[in-house]
């Protein structure tokens, strides 16, 4: 047996023994996606975490996703195989303003006059706009969700904003998703200045170049990309939205403007179609931290348990449940 198949065998045995399910985000490593019971976008993974019939959820993703699973399923043990897997964008907003040092990751240079958003807090913005509902992207920590009116994902953000009985909304933390929401609603959007470094680095020149290289391809973009990129897209949607679009489209070739891990499922589920990444460096290092070895280790030792205390969990659940009820 090869190294991988020995590990996979052990994972499958332990999974059965512990009544565990493995769920993985669409950006995970190929071999991790392949052993998962369920692979999906952030919305689908939240829905799965809420409904799964199991004792243990092994969450192959980043910390805010495992936290949401714990919020929605307090009686299940939630394991995050790599405890260092975090979302830098989620660290860009805090409730009280303590600077999250993990956000300062190497290899990325803040550009375009970007102001570090942790200098200003969620409490400050709520004070500046009293009574204005806070719509919080799921890419946030549980305590930020607990201070919010409703959550959203890239799959339902516009629908969530439209569902609110207010002409003005605060959208946190992604400036690009917020700009996309503002483009698709008549409501006034007050946006935070956070961003995803994996998506934010794409520019319109990348789209021109990719279109010149693949003139017959459709371009699909994730709303975490900049507006200059979204404006050039044939379709803007979440990761699973891209999977659905590519499967049902008559087109045979696509340029993909999101994290490179999605190409695995796109190619596997559409073997007759061609997929090209918009930029080769659209890689989220945190999504790649989970390996087969770390999945096995967490199941063997039952470590890296993510548990959100009730004081935060209950208000955070309210914001997540409100989202899940409308979509
Ligand atoms: P979706 O899979 O919900 O589109 O999310 C993208 C993402 O960046 C998750 O961190
Ligand atoms: Fe966060 Fe972007 Fe990585 Fe998603 S792809 S986890 S938003 S840094």
C-alpha cells in the first residue's frame, strides 16, 4: 500500500469508530477533498454542520469555519486538524480593537492607501451608525458574529441585505464583497476596509491577459475580487456557484477567478471542459495547512477541539440562524 492509502485507511477506520464526518472547503488540498464526506462552499458547509448526524465533525478549512460548526452544533466535537489554519481577513475586524497580530502575514504588501482596519473597531462603527443593521460575512470570528444582526456568505450576500428592513446596512469585513453588494442593491452600504489577500491581488490586467490567452473561455469571478475584476466577469458567484455554473453552461472553457483549489472539483466533475486559473498565485496558504497527516492526527488524539463558549455562541448562533432561515 502507498503512504497515502495507509493513512486513508486509518482515517476511514477511525472515522467509523468515532462516528465522525469529514467536511472540507472547496479550497482544500486535492487529497483532503477526496477523503471528505462532503465538500462545499461556506454556506453549504454551515448547513452541513447544522444538520449532520454524527458525534465528531473534522473540519478541513480555516478557524472561523470550525467556529461556526461549533456554534451551530454545540453537542458535537469539532476538530480543526491544523490549529494554525486561520483566515487573515477574519482577523481584520475585532469587536473591541485588540490588534490581531496574526493578520500581519509575510509576503503581502498593503497597497492603494490601505489603512489597517483594526485601528477602528466594530464597536466604533456601530456607535457611528446607531440602529443600522450589521451584516457580517461568515469570514469573521464568533465574537464578531455575536455583535452582528445577521451573517452572509458570498452565495447569499445580496439576498441577505435585501431581506433587511432598512435602507442602510453596515457590511463587514470584506470591502470587495461589500462593493459587489452595493452594486446589486439600492440600499446604502457602509463598508469595512478588510480584504482577502488571495483574491484582492487579481487586477484587470490579469483578466485581459487570460482572455487573450483563452479567447473562447468564460470568466467566472469570486466577489472577494476587486470591482475592476468583477466588472470584466461573465458571472460572479461563490465557489460552489462556480461549480454549478460550469456544469450547466454550454461553454467548454473557463477562466477561474478564485483560489486554485477549486480547480480540482471543477476538473473532476467536468472532465470534458478546460479550466484555467486567473493568476497562478491565487493560493490561500492557510487553506493548504490541512493535510492527510493532520486529519489522521486530530482523529487519533482528538485534539485541536474548537469550542465556542455559550456567552458568545448564543448571539453568534442567532446571526447565523437568521441567515440560514432565509437561504
Ligand atoms: P465560498 O466558498 O463561500 O465562496 O468562500 C470563499 C472563501 O474565501 C472562504 O474562505
Ligand atoms: Fe480567508 Fe481568503 Fe483564505 Fe478564504 S481564501 S480563508 S477569505 S484568506
